[in-house]
């Protein structure tokens, strides 16, 4: 469930929310293709140990486009491999699943409520938004 920190090279910092730096990582294979064969968009909080706390991801692994909703409980049927999403490229997934209506903040809230977030990951304890 955790991706290595080198993925941050292809990442954008969305902002600081609830004191946590929140990033979105985008991968494409082939890298510059208009419609890549494989792609992923991953919402995460970086950890100092080099691992990321993954909040949500839309990607093409596991036989097609699906969403991993790590912010839900592990028992929830849509926790992993929810194939109800229908995106054809990473830009659409980013725009409509994460950026529209600041959904990324909602996902961070849900993750914190369901799983908790380590206070040591906070960069600014009093910050509430990006």
C-alpha cells in the first residue's frame, strides 16, 4: 500500500492540510504518450522513512482502470479495485477525482477518521488548509 519516496519526482504538492503536506503523484508508461498504456494517480502524505501513506489511487494495474480507496476501512468492498471509475487518462482522473471540489481534502479527512495519521508527519500542527 505504500510507494517509495522517489515517486515524488513525478509529484505535485497540493498543499498543507490539517498540518500534513499532501502530494499527488502521476505516473505514465510510456512517459510522454497522449494515451499511455499504464498510468496512475496517487494521493499521499510522505513519511520521513521514505515510504508514503497512500490515501487514494486511480490506476490501470490489475486488469483495467480502478480506484483504490485506502481512506475506507479495509473491510469496505470498495477499499481496493473499485472498477466503477471510468477514466481514460491520468489528467482526467486527477481533475475529476481529486481536484474537483477539493476532493483530495475530503479523502485525507476520511483516511484520518478511519485509520488515523501520525502526528509526527505534521509539518505545521495548527494549519487547517493548503
